[in-house]
C-alpha cells in the first residue's frame, strides 16, 4: 500500500482482512503505517535493527511503543535546508 493513494490503500487492507477472516488464515504483513495496523490488524510486532521491540495485541500498542520503535522524540524537528 506504500505507493497507492489513501482510498485504494484502505480498499486493499479491507480486502486482505476479508480474505484472512473468510479463509481463517493468518496474514503477515509489513507496514510502516501505524493507522492501518491499528485499524486492520489483531496483533502487532515491532522490530528495530533486527531486534524484537514488542509483540502485543493491537489494542495494547500505545503511542509510546510506536514512538520508541521509530525513535521519535514526540516533537517534530526542524531540518536546515541548504
């Protein structure tokens, strides 16, 4: 869904979720879109530099877990343009 417009991304995620539920199959996907993970997944696994950072139900995946995973300070940083 990385190179698809937001509406098509939702459609694709909805389809994948439907196929997973209908066929009673586990689907493993790699996402960097936290909102899609929260809205379409039952469980999330956070990996950073090849190490497991967390593995939990999506309902337990707090904003702080994702901030830590992506090493975000919580405030946007200015970038000097040259």
